[in-house]
C-alpha cells in the first residue's frame, strides 16, 4: 500500500452537502456530539438509539454505506472484549440469564461501554469519511488550535502512513529471503525489525525537519482557506443540537 493510498483509506470522496462543509465545523460538531453521548446516562437506552438515528440521517445525506462502515468498526474489538467480561467480574446485585449469574452493575457498565464506544467510533468514521486529510491543517488553524499541536497532528497523520509503508516493505523483504514471521523462533528477528523501523523513522524525521526549516517553516501552520459561514455552522451543528436535546431529555426522564 502506498503512502497516498494509506492516507486516504478512511476518506470516502464525494460531493454531498456534508463533504462540502468546511472541515472546522465538522470537527466541532463531531467532538461536541461525542461529548454529548458520553454525558448521557447509560440507563437511558432509548437515547442511544436516537443518536444512532441522527447519525444514520447524516450517512444518508453523505452517501456513506453500512458496508463501508462495518469493516472499519473492527478497531472497537478490544473494548468489546472488556465489555463482555464486566458482567462476570463486577460485584453487586446479581441476575441469572440463561442459567448464568451476571452482575447487574456489570451489565450496565458493559452496555455503557458498548453503546458509547460504538457511537464514538461511528462519529469518528463519519468525520474521516467526509473530510480529506489535506483539509485538516487549515481547519485546525482556523479553530485557533495552538500551532505546535496542529503541527504534531498533521505530521502524525503523515508519518503513520510512512511507517506503515516502511513496515510493509520490510515485511516483504523478509518474506522474500525465506523468513516465516509466524513461528516463535522468529521473535528475535521481529524485535530487531521493530528497532530498525524506529531508527529509520527517527532519521527520516530529522531529514524532513531540516528540509522544512530550509523552506522557511516557522513552527506554525498558516490558516489558509476561507472561514466557515454562519449557514455552514447551522447545517453542521443541526444533528449535534438534536443530540443535546436528546441528552437533556434523558437526564430529565431518568
């Protein structure tokens, strides 16, 4: 996989109204939506269904299919494993389900992790699908994010692709020399490969930094591009406003 392909694998090109919104309004809307979901009491199960319905409306407008989202949701698997274990490990009141004794607090905790974690991942994927990586530097600068943080985020996105590309080339080189990384006796070779990858990344980072300084880089990313209009903010924050209303209702009725 080339660096360009890796950089865009989470972006779903399109011309929908969601794609055309300025990146900064989508970032604010996504972050606020996630905070609202986290702030929702886990006992209000209906609220999480309402959040999913709001996201589904955004997917319909943006042309994002469930078949595109589903394989990218696998990143959530570690949290799913944790949630499955909680009903067995938690103390407190117990309930018997299919002959198995489960903790009631553990069940609520598992539900909270699954519901809030899944919605958080879905919001992140929606933002990534409708926002190109090249839009992020200007968007973060227009949001007045400190220049050092903007630079770190942009370079992190770029170097994640470079590291993945470099690791893939090293893997192919090892296989072409008859190496089988699946056997335990190759653990030492794998560890040395990780160390070599770290050194290559560090050296490349130094070269890139010197090249940036020679081209006049001052440590901050300029706020290029036109600022978002009021109409853009209203359109982008409409689903988030609906989420806030759902959260407030959940707290009143729970």
